[in-house]
């Protein structure tokens, strides 16, 4: 029996599903897998999947939310992006109209504009319980995200300078999200998640070199240089400029401290970056 068939069977028996708005993303995929393992029916939304969900097309949001008990909300490209507050307000209104009981929103740590979008969702959703998960940079960006090619090529290029970042493991984040969706782990609150220790990108590159067994070095660039590089890879100019500006702002040092958010939510310590690197290498993230 496939997962979709099992979900449909559970829904037909009256078990309300959880919508995961980006069911194929780094966090959404993990959240969907964990919910399914708990026997919770999942609607894994995506632009081209069985459950259509596209942040640029609000016409499909109500169908995705209808009958759902809860939803995990991940906005693309970032909750601090222009248009995010308006999208969150519209989504919150639909969630309230569909009698959704609980929302868990992925947000960025130390992003004032993301807080504006959080509050737009909170105001529009009314009596729907909202949990916000504000995350540090994902460790998995090095193994299955934008920085993967850099690790494979031996040079991680990023506008971080010498600033330290307490990278968080996405598996820890997914565990916090699922606990909140299922009513535990501080549901209805704001979680600020980091890893246990801040690392500069140069230090992270050294950890990755040790795990992969080949040379990986960090190359610092300016925000405009990074934007130009993104454009060379096909990212539209406006999005490239926004992302480069966002990364430069986030890595000015104000996010360098660690929090105990993972421990507060789950009762255990977060995974260290070195453990992430060792696990990813073992699982073949960077080849044999």
C-alpha cells in the first residue's frame, strides 16, 4: 500500500490530515515522513504534485486546507521577502474559514521582516493556534541545498565573512515541528532553533573536509558578488539581489549566539555540526 493510498484510507475513516505546504522540500519532506510514521495522514503539497500548492497561485489554497486539522507552513523564497505578509494574511483567512485547528510556521531567526509576516498570519488566522519556528541556517544546505555543489567542487562561496553561525540540523527542526503539529513540544509558542555551537563558514568547511575526505575551503565574497554569481546560475536578478542582501544582513553577527530552543521543545540537545557532517557522508550525500 502506498503512502497516498494509506492517507486516503485514513481520511475516509475520519482522521483529519495535516497539510504540508512544501512536501518535497528539505523540511517538508522530513515532517511528512515523521507524521506518516505516527499514523497521521499527510497532504504533501507541491506545485506539480497530487496536492497542488503554489504560493504564487492562491486559488488552490482552500482545496488544500479544506478538512485539514493542521498545516505546516513554509513560504518561498523566504518569509522576509516582499509579498510575504500579504500571502500570510490571505492564507490565515482561508485557514480560519476552513476550521483548521493548528498552524506551524517556519520563519527565519533574526529577520525583522519575517516577524511582520508572522504577525500578519497570526492576525488573519484568528483563533487558529499558531506555533512559529524561527530557525538558524540549515546544516543541510551543505548536503542537499544551495551549497552542495560548492562542497563537491571544493569551494564554498558565500557572503558570510568571518561571522559565526550556529547551524541547525534539519532533522532536529523537523522533530520540533512534528511535536508542535501533534500538540506537544510547546505548541502555540515561538521556538528559536540553533545548533549547539557557532561555527564560521571556514570552520564548517574544515568539518566538511574531514567528513568527505577531500579539500573543502570557504571563499568569502561580498553581497553584490554573490548576487552576480546567482544570476550566472539563472536566478532572476530581483531574487538574487534579495537573497544576497538577506544573507549579508543575517550574517552580520547578530545571530551568532546559540539558544536552547531544541532542548526546550524536545528535552534533548541539538545535533552538532560534526555529527551532521559524519552522518551525511555515511549516507552518501557527497558521493562515495
